[in-house]
C-alpha cells in the first residue's frame, strides 16, 4: 500500500522489499547509512492482525543489516507467512506518530498520537494525543490537519484505516505505513456523508422512545422507514424532524415518485383515490415477489447481508414512502377523501383476533402469522406483540390514506418477520457488521458521554459533538467499556487470571500474550493507538489509558464508561 500511496503523490520513504530469494542482492544504500529492517508481511497492511508482532530492527553496516533481515524473516516464517521484509533509511530528528479512525463508541473520531521515536506505536514513551470528530478542524494544529487530510484521502482512495507517519521540522510529511484493519467501521462512510458536507444544513433528529438493545435491530427498523426519515446510534433510533414547508415539499416529491407524475390537484389537496390505486398495484407486485423470492440462509456472510439490505430498500421505497405521504397528509389535513370509501383497518382486525386469545396463544398466533414487532425487534429474540396492537374493537375509516398508513405499518411487521430468520442467522455467525456497513441508516455506537435521554431535537453533528472527549486532554481515554460499566478484579501481570482486569504500566507489546484473556485493560500511561491496544480493539477487549488505579491492584474495581476506576 505504500507503493500505491506514492502513486497518489504522497511522500513515501524509499525502501526495498527483501524476499528469501533476494537476500544476496541488496541496494548499495542499504549498507551506507542507518537502516530500519521491518516486516512487510501481508497480514500487517491488509488486516493489521500482526501489527507490531514482528520486530523492527535498526542496523548499520552490511553484517548488522543482513543479521537483522535474517532475524525478521525468521519471525515471519515461523508464523507461517511469506518472509517479506522492508528496508528503509532510518529517519531521525522528526516527530513520529500514528493516526486512525476510531471504532465502536469513538467511531466518529479522528485520533492521532505523536511522540519521539516509536513512542506512539510501542506505547512506551510520552505522546501527545488529538481526538476530534471527523468533520471538526477547530483547535487542530497545522501538522494535525496535514495528517488528517492524508488519512481521509488514503481512506477514500485505498480504503486505509490507519497510517504511521513522520513529520520534519520543515513541515514535510512522510508516510511510513498504510494499513487497513479488521476492526470494523460499518458506520464510517455514513458519518462522513452526514457530516463532511459542511455547506449543507445538518438535519435535526429526535430519539424514538425505545431501546432495541441491538445496533442491528435499530438500524434494520430505521432502514424500513421512508428514505432519510430515520437513522440509528447503537440500539436507538433517531427520527428526523422537518418543518411544514420541508415536509410538504418532500411529500410532493414522494407523490411524483409513486405516481410517476404530479397531478395539478396535489398542490392544494392530496388525491387519496389516485394514491390508493397506485399503492394497491405496487403492493400486489410486491406480494408476488414475497411469494417467490426466498433468501438462502446458507449464503456467504456478505451475500446474505446484501440480500437483506436489498429487501429493506424495497420495503422502504414502498411501505415507508407511502406511509410518509399518508402521515403528512393526515397531519396537515390535506387529503381529498372520495365518496363511498369505507374499510376496516387491518391492524384492528388482527388486534381483535389476538384479543380473544390468552397471552401465550396470542404471541404464538402473532408469530405464526409471520409478524415481527417494529418496536421491540432485536436479532435472536422471540417475537413480541405491541400492546397497542391488541384491541377488541375493529375500526372502520373513510380515508384511503388512513387505511394506507395502517396497512403499511402491518406490512412492515410482516416484511420484518419474513427477514428475521436471515437477520438472526447473520448475527448468529457474528457477521452483523456486514449488514450494518450496507445500511445507510447506521451512524455507529453511542458516543461516550452522550445522554440519549434528552428529548429535544439535535443535529447529527451535535449528537456526536456531545460525545467528544476533548482535543487535547489529560483525562483517561476509555474504549469499549459498556454504558453499564464493568465490575472486575484488578491484577498485575504477575497475579493475572483470565477474565480479570489487567493493570499495565505501559502498552508495550511484550504483554500481547496476556491480553487475550483479559476482561479489560487498565494502563497507567501509553498510547491509545499503540500496537498493543490496536490488538485489544481487534479482540474487543475494553481498555482505559491514563487511569489512576495503583491503589486498587488486587481488589475488586468498578470501571466506568468514562474511564474512571473506582473501588467496587
């Protein structure tokens, strides 16, 4: 990827790839100046699974360089990879650092750490950290902005998720390493689309009064709404708020979409009869698809996720869009009601049937009918009935749009019930991120420190800014700690037992063999982007850097989402 970065115009330190066949044929400059010999294993740049695992060795002169090559190639071969290593001139008198897009609860952040030598990557020296939302440049130094621009462009063109870099006193930026990892950033593109177009106003959202308890559950239900109406953060759905003018303009655009034209009368009143005809025709076509199209539960992860996402788009474009047209017309009292129309609301017909059964039988009947609740849906959970659905009264309406709105709500439950086995299967495999990456509604996890209980509308940028940990701060930096916190016993490496919290003085890679069994990592000082903590993210092990916890060693502790470590 360094070669590709160079082709894009970035300054890349000259280098020479050494294979097992090329050891005897090295360029003259490799022996004429200090050289750093490091791994060029494919697993480092393509997945970051071995980042920092293999030694990087500084050598001067031919004997030392050849010994370093032999050492690094031996380590790579023992791991079962092709023993490629990279020779580069050893840079000095520069600032070195690493920059990365966050994951999980800091997935909306650009994070950058810098120090002297390998302080940032090894985590054994003093570093300066910058952590800001992707769209925010306020407070960044000129150097920070240069690194940020480089990472954004390399992500756009190469899919890079992190870079290692060096900055000379003249301001010259050199790219040392370009990597894409397996940490998973399914919301990165959606966040960028919502926030990096600085010329556009940011939409206002209000939290829906339900916690799905699942990022996949919330994102799927949000994806069924009309295009652009909802998004999701973690297990919460956010509903877009629009002014009267914006809602009416969008309604007219929706009418053009579903009718293929805009009747002149629609400028003053919404033609319920025309929309009813169009809805029933399109719903009939959709019913044919439902009867014939089956999603294969044995399909590969990506294909299964793509099939689910494709179906959600169809549901949104049909039921979501017609529901939005009807809802806006009813709320603004703009519907033209034809004479002689009278139908029973489908939800009340179903509710009447369920009301005559005991609760257990009602749930079973709800499931056998193929329904899944939009309010309570989460992968792996048994179907639950919305309490508002059960009613002994069958209600008749004379409004085609009121009937359409109700029918859309019922059909969304049926569509979700139809997709539920495929969604459950994907999540059972641990591949829910594949689906989240395809859903434009998913904006990531809830940022640390953000209170979703507040009801007033907020912009997307404002939602994330509330979770910003600060540009430069000495406060502990926490990643992966759940909102409910963690209760563990804190141990040093000498007394550590699997499942407990591991206390480390620094983020040195010598601790890599220990962290796999840790319930959490508490680090006194180090880099949050060090190679060790990149592995912790990949293994989904929560960590806190910069916490005062020495007095709690050997005792039960409470680790708060903010990173504070307290006596349990």
